[in-house]
């Protein structure tokens, strides 16, 4: 149970854009070489602040206000406001990246993540999809999309990420947070959305 909780925190969906950008900027493709070190640091900072820090601060504020009962947000109704605000922060990140001298693929990655959140928000009204799996599925989709679009050999990163997704999915089921169907649905949603936007 402890390992399952640790994995859930380390592979939290709000950290996936940060992990994705860090990975993309450190693999052997033109994406890393075409962006100056200063701009890379700026991109990393903007992505972390808008897609991780601000949503967490907002969730803590909602917790203090009594709008949510816990940061895990196990009740689907508790997820509605945090999902919308997180999605808006992601859209803000997309807009800020558009203002920077970076390849379009980077803003598209964030736009794909934003769309995944809004789709998850809509699904959440009827069903509790696994947002953890949406996040890591998105990371897999990004790697596969970049591999296809740029002809990069990313087999090892893809396989490692798939293994991590398997461990994370098992952890979410073991913790009783989701059913197998919710886990698989989240994985497919994140993977398909990010793959589409990365290959645009």
C-alpha cells in the first residue's frame, strides 16, 4: 500500500507536463537543439508554475474553504472545480508558450493535456475516470507522437513509460481509487489525445 501511494504521488497527473517537457528537452532531437538554454529554462519554469504549482495552490485553497474534503478528491463532485481551474491554467500555459521562440510541438503538448482535462471533467459528471492514467497515458502519447513525427528512436523511453503506467494503474486499483475500466479508459484518453496533438 505504501508503494502504491508513493507511486501515486510521484506520478501525479499535475506533474506529467513538467516530466514531459523535461524529457522532450533532453532527448536527441531538434527540439532540444533548436531552443537556447535560457528559453529552455523559461519553458520549464512556466510549465511547472502553471500546470503544477498553481493547480496545487488552488486545490489547497479549495480545501481550506471546504469546497473539497481532501486533496485526493475521491468524490467525483469534488473534482469539478479543480478540474476546470486546472484546465484553465493549462490553457494559460499554452498561450504563454505560443509567445516564446519554441517549436509548435511544445504548445501543442500542453493544449492536448488541457483538452484531456476538460474531457475528463465532462466524463466525471457520469463516471470517475482515472486522471492519473490520463496523465501518464498522455506522456506515452507524446513519446509515440514525437517518435513518429520526428523519426526519433524512443523505444526505450516508451517501454519504460509503459511499465510505469502499468505499475501506476495497478497502484490505483490496489488503493481502491479506481476500477480496471476507469484505469484503462484514462490511459486510452490521455494517450490518444496527446498522440493526436503531438503529430499535428
